[in-house]
C-alpha cells in the first residue's frame, strides 16, 4: 500500500513541478518581452515570440475558450482520478501521466484565468505553430506512453 501512495505522491509532485515551470516561463517571457515583439534566442533556430492562443494545438477550435477550458478541467480531473484510483504501475507510465497532467493544467490555468493560452516558443527553420512548455510536456507524455506500450508488448511477447 505504501508503494501505491508513494507513486501517487510522485506523480502529482512531478506534475506540480511541470505546472510551476510552465507558469514561470510564461510570466518571465511576458514580463521581459511582452506582446508584439520577438527575441532571437538561438540564431536560425529559436525565437521567443509571445502570442495569445485562443484555440487548441495548431490553433484548432480558435475562439472556443469556454469549451477548451471545460475540456482542460475535465481532462485534469480524469487524470487526477486515474492517479488516485489506479496509480501508474510502470515508471514510464508514471512519468507520462505526470507530464500529461502538468501540461493539461498548465494550459488550463491560462484558459481559466486569462481566457487564452500564452505561447512563446517559435522554431525558425520550419513553419510550425508557436507553442509553450505545457505543449512540450503533453508531447513528452505521448512519447513516454508509446515507449511504455512498446516495452510492455515486448515483455508479453517474451512470456
């Protein structure tokens, strides 16, 4: 029982750190750069360009803030329920759920309190939407889930 409690605490703690990093990064970029300006961070690779995103990934569902806010809250509550009722069994799954919850809540906090998500990471060499650390966290979560599924399938094929 202690192992499960420990996994629950670890998962929520990791998520909390991700939320803090996401919110601090957005605050710092807003405070130092503001809107309507761009700052080159890594030549020919990365700019900080702060934008208000009223949509979801790739600006899908633009101007659907209420629906996206509700979806973020619902997804976060479902993830918290999963963590508390069915703690992750593998370390990869624990990390994946931590990143997913952190990213979901990071963007959800923006939507709830600002009415939009602050995005600021702009990749120069490719035509890719501007994003933030919460978005990166959600993508990292997907990678961990895929690796976990592959490893689980490999173990079951060996048995």
